[in-house]
C-alpha cells in the first residue's frame, strides 16, 4: 500500500509532540508513528508503518487496544483506556527513577475516529505517559495507609490502656431488677460491640437473651454465681458462646446484678480445630499402607492404624490402653508377632535412640510381607519414658527387585549364564581348589564364527535366539562342577575343574565344536555356525587368573586366524596377535599427534519431553590408509597400554571444549557423557586432578559433565575407586553406571557409590515381544533407580516400538539410531536446533 503524502509541517508537529501519536488507516495499518512512540517502544517509524498494531506487538492480539481501533474505524466509536482498567496496553517504556533502568510505562490511551481528506474514516491514537502520576498516587496511598495504621495503633493502645485500668479482659455488666443495664466496662464494649451510650438503660436481654424468662423477668436460675455456658448477642446480630456468672447484690437499698462474661469463641474454635485435626490424623494414618502405632511409656497401645490392626489380628478389638501381652491373649492372628514386639521395644528404650530392623509378617491374606520397621522412643524432660512411635514400611517389592538386580549383577540377562563378574569369582575359586588338591584347571575362550553376519542378515532377534541356544548346548557339554559363562557379545568362557591331563580339555573342546556345528532351528530359519576355541591350562601355562585369561584369548585368536571351527592350546610362541596389536598401538600413538582422531556425539533424549538434554562423546579414528578404525579394535589396546592416559585426557578435554563452544554459540546447556576406562583409575588422584584441570581450562560447568563408569572399575580397589568418585561428585560432576544389568556392574555401585544415572543395556529392549521377562527387569531397574534418586537411561533404541516400551516403563532418557547416530559436533548442533524437542509422543 502506498502511503499518502503527509505535509512536512504535520510530520514535524507530530514528532515535536510530548505524547505518542499513531494514525491508522481503515484497515488498522499504521500511517503515522511519531518520534515519541518510536523512543517509548524501541520500534522505528519505518518498521511500524504499513503494519497493524497486533503485527508490531503480537501480545496485543485480541486485546482492548486493537479492539478499540477496530471499533473506531468500523463503528466510529471513541475510547479511553488506562493501565488501571486494562493492564495490557502498549508495551512501552518510561525512563526509570534509576538512570539506565527503564520501567514499564503507565498509560492513558485515547482512541478517536477521524476522517481523512478523501472522507475515509481513519483512527487517531493518542498515548499519554502517566507513570509519574501513578507513582505519586501510589506514594499518597502508601502515606494514607501509614496514617491509618498509626491511627489504628493509637486506638488499640487506648483500648489496651483502658483494659489495664479496668484490670480485666472479661465483660462486666451491671443491671437492675427490671433488667435495665447500668454500667458497661470497656471489655464489654469490645465483646458485644456497643458503645456505652448505645446500651446503658437497655434491657440485658439485648446482650444475653437467656438471662430473662418469657415474661421479660430475670431468670432466677441464672443467678447462681457459677460459671455456665450461655449465648451472647453481638451488635451485628451474631450469636457467640460465653462463659457467664451472675451474682446478686444490694446497693443503696436496691437489688443489683453483676454479670461477668468471658468470650470463649476462640476456645470453642480451638476445640473444634483439635477435633478436626484428630479426624484428619486418623484418616491419614488409616489410609497409609504402612504399620503405624503409638504407645505410652508403659508400652500400652494408644493409637494404631487399620493396616496394623489387620496385620496384628486386632480388627474389632478394643486395643487402647492395653499392653502387647494383654492383646496377644485376645488377638485373632499370630500372637507371637505381638509378643515379639516387646524385645525390640526394650532395646529402643535401652539405647535411647531410634532403632531399625526388618520383620517378616504374614499379611491378612496369608502372604508373607517384609517390613522395614523403625521404633522411636520418646522421653520426658526428666528422662523418664514418655512413649514409643512405630512405623513399618512394606519393602517386599523392593527386596524382590533387589534380588532380581542381584541376579542380574552376576548373570547374563539373555542366556542366564554367569556373567564376567561371577565367572572371574569362580575361576579364582577353581584355581585355589586346584592348588590345594594338585589338579589341573582348563580355561576356554569361545567365540562364535561369523556371528555378525547372522545378525546382519537375519536380525538381532535371531542372533539373540542363537546365543541362548548355544548357551544350552555348552551346558550339556560340561559337568555340573564346571562353569559356562557369557562374557559379552558372542564370547563365552568355560572353566573345567579337576583335570588330570590336557586330554580332558581336548575332549570337551571337540564335544563343543561338534555340538555347535549342528544346525540350529531358529524362528523358521536353519542357522549354521561354528566356534573358535582357545585353551590354556593351570598350572602349566600360568598360575594366576589374569595371565590365564590373556593366554586363552591369544589361543582363541590363533583358532580364528587358522580357519575357525577349531581349537588351540596356548603356546608361548603365540606372538602374532601381540605383534598386530603393537602395530595398532604404534599407529594410535601417531594419531594422538594428528587430526586423525575426532569426537562424535550421540544425542540423549529426555523421554518425557523429547528435549535433547545432552550427548555421549564417542571417539572416532580415521586411519590414513585403513580408513575408519572401529573403537572396538583400538580402545582395548589403549586400555592395555599407557596410551589410555593421554587418549582419555584428549577425549575429556575435547568434549569439555566442545561443550563450552556450544554454549557460546547459543546452544542450550548440554550434559556431555564421557566414558572412563578402568585403566584411568590406576592413578586415582591423577584422575581427579586431570578432571579438575580440564574443567578449569575449558570453563565448562562441572554439572554439565557426566562421567560414565565402564566395566570392571568396581571390581578393583573398590575403596580407592569409591573415594575418587566421591571427589568427582564433590567437584560437581555427575556419575553414571554404563551397561547396567549386563553383569558389568554390581549392586555395590548402588549401595556404596555416588550414582546419578543408570544406563540400561540395549539387550533389554532390542527383542521386545520375544522376552516378556525383560519388561519386569526394566521396571525393576527403573523402580530401584528412582527410589535411589537416580535417572535411568536406555541406549540402543532403534524402533518406535522400543521407544513406546520405554515410555510405558517411565525411563528418563534414551539414545540410539531411532533418534540419531553419533554425529560430528556441527551436525549435532544442527540436530539440536532442528529436532529438540524430538516428536516423542507422535506415532
């Protein structure tokens, strides 16, 4: 729209005005926007012209200012709007009382319809700044309130002084035989509300109707002088309770009655409040699914909730004021339970402090329940017994969940075989027994051949079915005294005990190879696989578990290298694998000084909101000749050498630098997860110093750094590791347990370690529908984590079905290819801008 040409003089006059002037056309578009409006709104005339006010100020959409302009141009109506009547006017600013600090402007806005030169109706808006006037009005109101308060204080002071003079807070009223009121003290004025000139000479029935009979005579039964509850009548017509005594006396030969009345309204209200509180307390404790009981200093029951009465078999029995011995005689349940409470009562009294213990009790339905009971003894000021409070929380489900987690801590969730932790314990035990009895022990490492191909072609669910079937066949190939364990992925280990010679291990290896070679019928697929086995012997090859594990690993790699589906015993000449690893180690050392290494970041998505709340930093190596090298190949080598220290420092430093740079680029605060290797914990104080140094160098807030514990950390030097984690937590960093539930973690983490997050392994959700028990396991871990105040994360989420499973089980965070693979830093920032929040609740 081309703006009509306005005379320069009109434009200059509008800009010189000390009020805001806005002129809109018939469609509400701005034609005039003077300097006053530009300064007050911080919006220039050029930005305002040609736009409607609700386009310039979106917050005015549907508000009275826009409506008034529409009425002006459409209906010819004028309007006056003020901030006091409608607080949403123009968002303008007034130079504040403190220089440099503007404040919202109080306004009066006048809206008038006017006709332009062509006879078209337009709208003139005038804005007046009344901020200073509003401040003066507020100050005057404050001064008025202060004056009123002083006057009220003076009046109350007068009343107080008069009450002191009268020496009583009770109403004192005298009246004659005819009931006419004679005197009336200040307390009576306060209680009844009448001034003396209003009430003197009036009948006493105006104040206390119950003092007179139906014939308007004084009721003689009221003249006893004793305190009785009566009803008073205030000037406003309200009835209230009184404690009243009336005495008869003779003065100057005439009968005179003196009534002393005490207003007991507050006391009555307090009594009612107390009754209400007792009802609330009773309702509350009866609604609790816990044992609740209060006893006096002699052990007699005072209050017990319905749940406790049901458990103790005391429902319908008058228990109050009776001891446990008396109640045991009349209870309808197990009397031993009641008698057993005496011992713990005496213990609490003796220790003079709260005591706690677990107690198994049969529920009313007969099911055993476990309660976490706390008894709190109470004492009088002189040290004598005052009472006892008992509270018992039902922890049955928590104990069952803990048992399930305990099983998970030592067994593989997929195959139910012993995991790495339990395997190492049994290996050490077998070596100790063999040393005492002079037997051999064989340790086997097994790796399924081409297992990745099966996963890629038939899917992970078939791969998992194969692992379970392999586990069953392995168990059939060994004795009950031997151990078959899953170490992770497609790797298994077997410990053969009480061997006389190596031939026994050869026989078992041949049996295993034959059993694994038979086809597997899995989900309408016939799957063929084989296994490569490495064998080492105690004490022939080594006498400690670590060396035996290394030897078996080397022997297994020899079997892989020589065509698979075979087994090899360890021999000292097996250095080929070691040499290959040395090549990787050498190249990795060179990579640390170049740009071959980089970090990629996989988003962490909050399940409840879809917000990207952080990322996991993952190392990537682009070799100049080999291309991308898998972390699974070079990380284990780094952990076995001194490379893990500089590599770990580089990863942590780069992650913290990136977090700082993202913040400077305007990305919202992100928690960056960095994995810690067990090898980094060999130098405990050095690790703490390194983290503190990097945080100081990069400026990343410590609470944005999440350090993830990898497998094996808790199994070595637990006390030192615990101290390190506590120092890291005190620094502000967060602690997470990775791959929780796969056997790489222990319940000791939860019981002793400062933990902020549990990361559930992908294996619990990758085969939804095939393993319904996984839902119970996930729910148990989530419940346990939440009860300990930790968040719960699941990694490896690849399908919408898996995400819905996590939502249903109240998991806090998720990560996986469903959201994104690990991305370079710039692509991750772009992902956050475009996909946070991720459409978590869309199908």
